[in-house]
C-alpha cells in the first residue's frame, strides 16, 4: 500500500512537471477537437496526430497520446448528444438517450452528466490501473513463451467473440492480420518474406499506413457514400447543470457503469466500445420501467459514458503490464511506444518507472482537464461541429497523408495507405470488420516469436502448449469461448446485445 | 414471399469473403512455397506463414460452403466517384510530394479530393488548399521543425 502511494506520488511528480502538464493539456484539447468532428474515431485521431509527438521525449509523447485518446473519446459523446451522430463507435449507445434528452431541451444536463460520469469513472479506473498493474507485471514476469502464446491466442479469440459481426469472418480477418504482420524480414533467419520484390517492404508493412488506410481513408469514402454532407441540426444547450432529480437517477448508474467498464476494459477485445454496450444493456435490464430508455433516460447516458471512459482507461493495463494490446486503439498506443524506442512489456515498469507511473498519474490529471475544457468551453466545440463535411473530408485526407509520411519519411507508406483504404472499403462491402485484422497485424510477430521459442524449449513437441498449465488454461478458455458463442442460445443473445445498442 | 427477399448467391457476404480468403490463403501458400519450413524444434521462416495460409484456406472454404444457406447480403453499391477521388488524391499526394514538396502536394490533393462531392466548386478547392498548405507549413515545418521539403527544390 505504501509502495503504491509512493509510486503514485512519484508519478504525479513526473506528470505535474510544467512541460508534461502542457502536453497533457494539448493532447486533451486536440483529442476533443478531432473527436468532436463526426466520422473520426480515436484510432484515426491518434494515428493522424501521432507525428506531432515525434519530436517530444517519450514520457511527454505518451502522456499526450493518452490525453488524445480520452479527449477523442469524450469529444465523440458531445457529437452524439448534440447532433445524434456518434463521433466514434463507443458513443453509438449515447446517441439513443443522450440525443433524446437534448431534443427535450436537456442537452446541458446530458453533457454535464456524461462529463461528470466520465470524470468519476476515469478516476476510479486510474486507481484500478495503478493497483492491478503491479501484480499483473509480476505475473507476466513469470510467463514463458508457451504461456505468452496461449495468452495471445486467448486475446484474439476474446476480441473476436466480444466484437460485432460474424465470428468466422472475424477469425479469418485475424488470421489475415497475423499474416500481414509477418511480411518483411524474418528476425530469426534474415529471410525476406512476401515483399513481392518491393524493397521498401523489407522492414515490414508499417502499422500506421494500415491503420490509417482502414480506419481513416476507408471511413472517409464510406461517409461520403452515406451522404454525411448535409448540415446537421445541432440541439440548443440551455442550462448546464442537471437537476437534483437527474443527479439522483444518474448516480447509481454511474457507479454501475464504472464497475462494468473497469472490468471489461481489461479483457482482450474489451475497451470502450463493449463497455458502453454492456452498461447500457444492464441499465435497461434492471430498470423498473425499461420503456423510458430511448426516450431520454438519464441512466442511458450516465452508465455507458462512465463505462466507456473506465474501459478506455483500464485497457491500458494489459498494454503496460504485458505489452499486449486488447483493442485497436491500444495496438496503436503500442505502436507509438515502439516508435519512441520503448519495448512494451513487463520491463517497462522497472526500467522506465517515470514513464509508467507518470502516464498513470497523467490520466488522473487529464480527466480533470477534460471537465474544465469541456463544460465551460462547450460553445467552442459546437462551432467545430458546424464545419461542413464537404470541407472536412479534404482536411482529413491531407492530415492523414502528412501523418503517414512523417512516420518514416517515405511516400511508399502514403501509397500503402491508399491501398489499405481501398481494401478496407471493399471489406466493409462484404461485411468483414477491419478491427480484428489490425489486432492480428500487431500481434503477428509476437505470436510467431513466442511460438518459435516455445517449440525450441520443447524440442519441437507441440505438447508443450498443453503441458504447461497456464498456456493450457488460456487455450482451453479460448476453445470454450468459441464453442459457447456458436451455441444457438448464446449466439442469439450476442446478436441481441449488439442490436439493442 | 420469403424466397424473393433472399439475396441471390452472388450477393451473399459469406460467398465473397469465402472466395477472398481462399484466394489469399492460396496466394500465401504459393508465394511462401520457397521459404524453408525448418523442423519443429527450429522452425524456419516458412513455417508460420504456411500455417496461416492453410488456416485462411480452411476458413475461406467453410465460408464459401456456408453461403449456400447463410443469406447475409453484401452491400452491392459502390461509390465510384468518392472512392476514385479520395484514393486518387492520396496517391497524388505521394507522387507530387516526391517530385516537388509539401505545398504543391497539398494543393493537388485538395483539388482532386474536392471532386468527390459534385456540389463542390473549384473555388472551394483553391481556398481550402491555400489555407491548409499555409497551416501545414506553419505547424509541421515552422512549429514542429519536421524535415519536410516545402517547395520545388
């Protein structure tokens, strides 16, 4: 306990330095700004703004990136409430009751409840990260290659099962992602693989062009197709504070949302999206009068908003403790760490305590900043909402191009982004989700490396994956998940859970 | 009539995704055929890709067969104009940037992307392009000091 407090005090010392404070603020501000714009989720936001952090020292860069993330997360809710367009996928459920509240003239209280709920959830979740990261790092330290292999498989299976869309297609997308992650030079043998004779691919396909292509460029084409061009109707904000009655209704929902989000965020495949969905469904289930939902129920805003922020925060645990990203956003954070020369994994905490604890402490501060910049400055964000999409998409494209180029200073990556943009657009046409692909992509090299090492330890016997209890446990649970989700009863439940949102 | 509402075989998502993954799996196995597989205790660069290729082939075949009774439809509309303009503008950025630098690349990119929306006038492209070029120059080159070529050398 004293250790924890000492560590946190140390972290606050790092995060409260004027420089880091400034970058946290810039991150939160920029994140909110881009997050408010419809059609740009956190993945695209972080990928687009990644180059801004290149010239910073690693600690400041990661603090800023974390700020970007929850800024974007919160900005998306503002858009959801005021114009009924989810700024990003995890605010889809906020649209339902949040926008209804706004139409009934309670936009201000919806925004305030979302913000205060998020702040509370963020604080709790940050504490959860601080408490659980240390023991998890210790556990991860005792893991051997077969165990890591099992954990990676479990992560991917859980990600597929907990996400939307056809299971088999998603599994296939993970496998394709794993393969794409292997393109380039094999570390063990030095052989270049699948480069099709393109020398720029010898270092592998870059993560940023793939992510930006699939989540940025493809999304722009889809938005243009959906004719997202018409000027949106933005609801008026009258008073910012919730009434006593609304606060009384919101409070327990915030608590429930926070617990759900904190737990689901840690799970592989979890994070903001699934947390928000689950919290909404739970509220609806336990409500005395479920028919209020969809008509502007306060709990329908409070619970998912707290849950998605809590989930966003706790999804840092597997990244910081084990170097395994539970969702695409975290995969991007992991990529960013690598760009800054940090090898993610259990060693980060012991070798770079300033980075580890500084980042955790900065989340606390960043959440407070979010409230300050969001409630009083809401008028400014509304102005950004009014930028018509027929200008916005050109701006997005230009920033994507510059962002991708600056990662490696090569135009090959820009072309690659166009290729994956086209691929991503076509994939959505045949109903394949791009998220599993990106997860597989980032895990591919890790999976191969641990697979290789496990077979070296076992002298070539596949039994090693069953003989080691930790690995066998992970693999067994993965199988259980896959079998369970294919059972008719549970499959129906899963489909309903996503539809209700 | 329930039958009429069912999408035809060629409009089913599982068929297309199945064919896609079969093709990709086969491609992986074909290109990867030359990479040494190694022995299990010391696997070569071809081992894991081959495994993934077989998996893709298997999953793809399963999907293709399942399409016989799984009716989820594909989205048959393709937004040719937005797709062509957006992708074209990105490729143009790469080419123009390589040849002449940041500012011309932004101007050309915006000019092409602008055509994705029929109502956009050329004046929008000029105005937006100029503002963006100035902003990007101020932010990335002056502010962040990234080593980007700005204008024709």
